C-alpha cells in the first residue's frame, strides 16, 4: 500500500517540488480551495452542516473534488477541519454562523485536561474513508494532501473554547501551569501522530501541519513551549515516506525555529518576502507560499504584478510550491483564482536554476 503510493506520488510535480526536484512548471494549490467562494460548495453546504460534510466520507470526498474539477490545481487537500480531533477527544464542537467554531468545556484546569480521551483507531476513521474515495475518484490525476493542526494551534482552540484575539488563556496555562501544558501537548502529539498516520495509510500523498496561530508567540516562548512538541509530532511521521509541509502565519520571527522543528516544506505567509524567507530557512528545505489572499480581489494587472513578485523571488529554484500565505477568503472571485493558476503555470523563469530541458512544450 505504502510503496504503491510512493511510486505513484513521485511523478507528481507537487511531490517533486516538495522534494526539491526540478519541475517543468511550478505546482500550485490553495489552502481552503474547497469552500464558500465556490457555488458548488455553497449549494451543498445549504443542505448540510459543516460537521455533517466533514463526517460523511462521500460528502467530504465530493467537496474535496469540486476545486479539482473547476481549477487546474496540482493537489487536492482532503476536506476536513482542524478541530475534529478535539471532538474525538471528547469536547463538544459546533460551528456557529458568523462566529466560527465553539468548543464547549474549554480546558482551564487539570481535571479538564485529564478527562480528554485517547483517540482510538475508529474515531476519526471517516477522514481516512474520504481519502480512499478521493484517491479512487482522482485515479492518479493529482496527489492528495492530508492534514492536521499543529499541537499549539489545536491546544489554543481547546483552551480558549474558540477563536481568540490575544490567546490569553492559552498563554496563562503555558506560563502558570507548565506541567499541565506539557501534559496537554504530549496528549495532542500522540493523537495527531495517530491521525496523520491513518491518513497516509488511507492514501494521503503528503501531509500539512497547520500552526495557524503560532505567530502570537515570541521566539523564546516558541522554543520553550512549542518547538519540542511540533518536533516530536514531525519526528513520528517523517518516516512514512510522504513529504511534510509545516505551515504557520505571522511567523516572520519564527521561521528558523519552525525549520528546526522539522518539515520538508516550510509555509511562508505574505508578511515575509519569499526569497528572504527561503534564505533564512535554508535551501535544503522547500518553501510554500506566499501571495496575500486579499490580492485575489484586485484588478487583473495588480494580481499579475503580485504573482510576478512571488515567482521572481523563487528564482526557478527547485522546491517552490505556489500558494497563498493563508486560506482563500469566502467571497474571492473564482475567475481570479483561475487566472492566478494560469499565471503560475505559464511563468517563464529566465535563470540557470531552471532545468530547461525538462519543459514539456
Ligand atoms: O483547505 C481546504 O480546502 C480543506 C478544508 C479545511 C477546512 N478547515 C474546512 C473549513 C481546512 C484545511 C481547514 C483547517 C482549519 N480549520 C484551520 C487551519 C487553516 C487556517 O485557515 O488557518 C483552522 C484554524 C480551522 C478552524 C476553523 N474551521 C475556523 C476558524 C472556521 C471558521 C472560519 C470561517 O471562515 O467561518 C472553520 C470552518 C471551516 N472549515 C470552513 C471550511 C470550508 C468554513 C465553513 C462553512 O462552510 O461555514
């Protein structure tokens, strides 16, 4: 199973770029490429709740495939949510219209942390089921990305009970109850490692770890309270034979430390220049990014200018995956998304770094 997926994976430009191999054209996909900016998604969503869509393999597979039918992207990301493991650990999860996710029974003391359940094989198996359907339907067209939250970002939702501006409760636990913080992070590492392994067993060709909110921390706090656990998670999954993308936002001061924690690909957001970010994480890892999602609302010439800046910064160096710095926003015009894909795919690098002979013309 695994060796089978390895053989197939290795000829995908997306996977080749993750491994810093030269590619004929830069691969591109978008975080949140399945979502509300697409009519197909809104139509299905009108009939089902978000959780129902995540937990029903046929629906999750259908939503995963919607952008693949409409857009010439180089990878599919399985439709799921970062918070599903919190639900599997026993927390009550709801998505409230216009408010976002709400986890009741926010973790504020040792009892709450100790009540969290270990997650058995079956609990999140609907995600693996969806991956199996997607893989079958794709029939080798593009690879499938599995994902989870990083321990910090998942912990922050579980402690805050939902979205947060300042992450005060999360930091209070970190600073005031370091032993409890460690206990929680170790539990999350175990659950997330099992979850990610199950996605690879189901056929995921790559894994992305979303540390979306880790940018709220200072480098010193990242090193002390986050790095050991992100590193531990990545070390448990890096032998599975699939590339790992380590992503965060607001991470301009944390890039070297994220790289130290691990990953074959480091995600960059738009607050850093791609060439400078790449130099800092080192050319022995690949990078993914980093257009500002809001640029997609601009006129075509402005979009073109911004895509050009990102592509030029990559210099045709093997190991760049084009993406936004964060997810596509809900009202983004689809035709602008299509235009970006076209711009990336047709971009000509005038640099010796590019292996011209690989171009399929
Ligand atoms: O990228 C994809 O296409 C795969 C699907 C995906 C979803 N959530 C579906 C979703 C992925 C990769 C996620 C990850 C996720 N979920 C993250 C990390 C990525 C990031 O954006 O930083 C986070 C922080 C969450 C938690 C979460 N889920 C929030 C904060 C929200 C509400 C945000 C909002 O815009 O309303 C969700 C809901 C959610 N998850 C939506 C989608 C498509 C919007 C849901 C809807 O249809 O109502």
